[in-house]
């Protein structure tokens, strides 16, 4: 994945646990680069190794690390100059979720090797919807849960998200039931 993702993991760890903890995680992950370049595409394996090492050092499950990371990503991308793009993508949570593919299509203009996820909304009601998540990658569903929680904060909306179908359990795609209530 693009360096932006690995940098966001670094930023989350440094801001919450300090630089020394980050160095420990990087060393445990066997990563030798001094710093990640935002616009460079790195093998996915680097990101997976970072999550695994962070999980061991911080004594959290890999799923907890990915969920925390997803939540952090919403603020991080805004700080990194993508706030306007986020603001253009919807005025409330359901509208934003319907626009996720357009958002990544725009991101793809600056990141030509992007392999974006794809999201589909179904059964949209006033306070709930089903969110289908498609990806060329595996194991990122916990990150999606964190992302939706982060978006709930952005839109001052109470969110309850549960996974209703899982590729890990043989389903064709991951699916979530998202319940929301503006505060
Ligand atoms: C302006 C804000 C955003 C930017 C700049 C952005 C950019 C990116 C980038 C660079 C990647 C790595 C993919 C690659 O390197 O091939 C990625 C992946 C991903 N993004 Fe976004 N993204 C944004 C917002 C969001 C939001 C709000 C969601 C909420 C659901 C989201 C969901 C994901 C997921 C799940 C992945 C993992 C890739 C996969 O599933 O295969 N992104 N995004």
C-alpha cells in the first residue's frame, strides 16, 4: 500500500506511545527504511508486518490495532491535506458512504497505482444501511469498522456497526449493518 498508510500507522503510534515504541515496533517488524514516502507504493506485506509487530509490542490483538488505525485514518487524511476531498464527499454519514468509491477514484488521480476498496450501500433506511465491502486484499474488515466509527465522529453521529457477513467465514464479501443517529 502507499506510504501514506504506513506513515499514518507511524503517526498514530508516535502520538500515542512515543518515538521509542515506534522504533521498537519497526525493529520487530524488520523494517529497515528510515522513513516512508507518502507517494511511494510499498508491498502490502510491510503494512501487515507493522500491524503484527504493533500488536505484539502494544499487547493488543491485530484486529484492535487495525480498528484503532481505521479510526485514526479519518483525522490523519484531513491533516495530510485531504480534508477538502473528505468534505466534498458528503454532508452526512450515509451520503458519504455512498460516495466512497468516487472519493477513492479521485485519490487515484494522484496515486496511480492505487488498488482501492469498493463499497456498496443497500437497504438504506433513515437510521440504518447495509454496507458491502469489496477488496483485492484480505483481512482488512476490522479496519473498516474503525473507519466507520471515525466517520461517525466526523459527522457527530452515533454509530453502531456490526459485521453480518465475512469473507473469513466463506462469504463472497464482507457486509456490515451500520446504524446511525445524528447527535
Ligand atoms: C481523503 C481521504 C482518503 C484518502 C486520501 C484515502 C486513500 C487511500 C489509500 C492511499 C489507500 C491505500 C490503497 C493502496 O495503496 O493501494 C486506501 C485504502 C483504503 N481505504 Fe481509503 N482513503 C481515504 C478515505 C477513506 C475512507 C473514509 C474510508 C472508509 C471506509 C476508506 C477505506 C479504505 C480501505 C478499507 C482501504 C484498504 C484497501 C483495501 O480494502 O483493499 N478510505 N485509501
